[in-house]
C-alpha cells in the first residue's frame, strides 16, 4: 500500500478519480463528473482502506466485508495470504468526507485473496452499521458509460479528504479485465485509489462491475504522462467466490482440546488468576484448530473454585475488553459456559479475571471458517429430552459415571445428515458438582467437558456432535442427575446449506440495571431489537447468537427467548409462557450466563407481522430478575428449504 507506485507500463496499483471543472452534478447518477466531490450521502459503500504504508480504496459488498485489489495490501514484497493482515489495517466506510464523523472506522481482522485475480476480500471487526453494501452487476459492454469512485489524488490535491467520482466509457472487455477512457479531456485515474469501485449507476441501485487496477495517470498532480486510459479488474463474475468466502461455517473438532488450564500450566503459567488480571491465550494452531483461515472458536469456559464470587470475560486478543462477563461463579463452585469468540488478529483470545483467586480452563470444541464445515440453522425452541418424564429418552436419572443416548433426528425436527445439534442442556437435582461429556454415538469418545454443573440446577447452551444416525451419548461425571434438553438449532451437512454465522465482537444490547433500570417483573417480558443494535437492514438477520445473564433473581424460575410475535396476556397482566426454558436460575443466585441460539422476528407480510430482528425474553418466575443480553453473532437467511 505504498504511495510511490509507478505508471501503468510499470504496474501501477494506485489510482484516484480526477474530474473536469465544467461538468455538473448528476442527481440521477448520484455522482460527480466535475471537480466537485460526490454529494453527501451518496456512494457510501466506497471505502478507504489503509495501514502504515499507504492507502487505497475499496467497496463494501457485505455488512462485514469490503473488496479491493490485492496489490493494495502487499507488504514489503510479500504475497497476501489468507488470514489476519500482517500489518494493522483499517477501513473507513460510510463517510464521503474524511474530516467528518459519519460512518465508521473499522479494523480488518481477516483477508481472503482471490487465487488468480488481483482481488482480495477484507473482513471487518463489526458490521458497517447503516451503510448499504453494493451488489454485483452484470458484465460491462463496450461503449457503456460507468462511474469510477475513489479517495485518491486529484489534479490539484495530493491527498484529498473528499470522495470523487467521474464518468468513463468502456473501450474493451476481456475475460478478467476491461479498459476505460474518461468521457472528457480531464477525467482520469490517479495514484491513491487502487481497488475503488467501477459502478453502473443508472436509475436503480448502484451495481459493482470492476475495481480500479492500473492507470496511465495523465493529468494527475505531479505526473507528466498525458495518456488517461485505465485497466479495471472485473468482479461481476465473482459472485460465487464472494459468497463462498464471506461465509463462516462451523467445523466441530473430533475431540475437544485444551487452550488453557491454569492448574497445570497449559496455555499460560500455572497458578490461579487474581482479580483484575488479563492473560492472552493462543487459539490458532492449538488444540486441533488450524493455524489459518479461522474467524472464531466455540469454547467451553470454566471457572474453577474461586475463593470469592468471581467472573471471567473472554474476548478477541488485542481488542478492547467488553463490559459483559462471559461467566459468573460463586465462591467455591466450578461452573462453565459455552461461548463463540472471534479470534484476535494476533491469533489469540484474552481472558480477564475479576475476583480474589480462581483457576480457569478453556476447552475448544470447534471453529468457524470459510473453508468446509456446515451452515447453521436456528429453529423454534423445542423440548426434545426430559429424563424426568421420559420425553425423548427413558425415565430416570443418569447415575454417576453413567450414560444416556438420545436421538435428535426424525421427529425432533433435525434433518438426517445434520452434523451437530445446538441445545440448551439443563442439569436438575445435582447434590454436588460434576460435568457432562458428549460424543457422537458409536464414534470417537470425547472426554472433554461440554458443561460443568454445580449443586441444584444448572443450564447452558452447548453444541454437540451427532452420529450419522443423529444420536449423541452424554456421560455424567458427577452425582446422579436428571437432564432436560431444548433444541435451538443445528449445523447442516455442508457450508452451502444453512446460514453462515457472522461473528461480532461482543455487543451489549441491554442491561436492565443501567441508569437505575427496573428488573423484568414476574411473568413479564423484555423486547429488544437485535438488528438495530448493529445497524443491519430489515430482514437481514434470520437468527442470532446471544448470551443472557440472569442477575439477582428474587425467586427460582427460568427465562424463555423467542422471535417477536403476538404474545398473549394473562388476566393478572403478565404474559403467557409457551416456550421451553433457556436459562434456569435459583433465588439468591448472583448471576448465571448461558449461550442462546434464537430465531428473530421477520416481516413476511400480513396484518400482524413481527418486527424484523426483534426478540422477546419472558421471565417465567414469581419474582423479578435483572437481565443482560449480549450479541455475539448473527445468521443470514438459511439456504435450507423449510427452515
């Protein structure tokens, strides 16, 4: 991304748009073919991507991805490889005036270069809230007039702060490239804007046709060259590649692997963590996780016998610590939670501990990648197993060191071929601490814990691997307990089925304690819009991965989560609870956190349609409870019929 590239004849990669002074702004094209910058609020999908070596332009093609040319990101002659960028890289998007405060400045967390074309995808650390991505258009034709946009040098400015755009005519079209000429004597492309979009403006929504690749730069500041033609790299035919590589499919590990255990010194020096301390834990290339092409990991986080009430926060290495805890533990207990965590650009997770002294263990059970795996499908929550009454299994507790096999396909709404089930598992009646393991029946036994439980009742969202016949075997390493399971979703057999998870850094959506807020009343509800929390357009979100922390309940009970719909009230002024539990709690609990996969409201038409992206959380207890809701990721609409 250096700013000293040479001209077209020597492989220049940096271009910017310069336009003539005499032309006026075209409202229909929403661009400028004169010296003025584009009108405010237009071409917001155009981005500036930069690191300490220089800057280029790019285009937002997905809420969390931009596309640019690979040459923009070459560092010290080294090729761009898949994975985190070798230098800290940021993207400014949704801002046509770089001196303004609109739009976003986002970090790049991962790169995906095209195998044979000068094109690379860059993943953002969170969605570009309020900015509509540009869609791909059809191939350009010779003689067609297209608009080129970028932030680079002009005829009079070395480093302008305004986005410019100008009209160009297509002169030739090849398999992977096309050439363009300015439509007037002063329109050209200059250094500073390689990777910027070539757009079909027309009367409808803009369409992306190509990216700026090389230019003769005639008429640019400090250039003596007179030729003004430019070469563009085509992207109109890369829709399949973009879709494949912006997906995040789930891959389950055959057995869980330890990333951290402070008791034995795995992943960090041995010894309990003290209050206010942070440790970085290697996540890539450890415990069966590949060293590259991994965006997030699914981990089981365990707090082990803290000396006082304690909590842990697990978050991407090198990023700002979120405000929401990952797990809360009371003094003396051992308890776990499942969490999906983005991997930091350094390939690590950070673990913050608050409390007097506690040991910490983190086991990884799977990871998200754009290579292989399976898509995810969120389902309406359904009770599928209850050993107390024989639902989905035999009646009776699972004894110490005993096991229970359950079948989750067929009548339980999971299709044959589903590789993993997403469950809320509740341990009932424990007289002491213990843990559960889960393995595909008849397959490789996995001795790692999927859920550590304490005395009484413990519930937690987990992901479990299934056999080809849809069976999973749970083993109980603790006192005799009942198990209750609620199905929340599944992982499909391939990445082309289901939806992809778009992991985000933890975003706290609501905290009922904030600003003197009131808890959820008995049989009351809390309604929140997850799409609005990260600025997604309506109906973009089909499901979400959230964590819910129930805090200071005054009575024992549970929470339910479901998409926005027409809820029925009770004569006493409460709400009718119809969904199974997702978070069980006991009066006097300080806090309990559980992972939840949930569908969200979608506007499908009709007089009583739900609000897109909205969910309802109901308090099924006779007392009050405070709630903290944190968003960790979202699913687009799954490509599975009937899902």
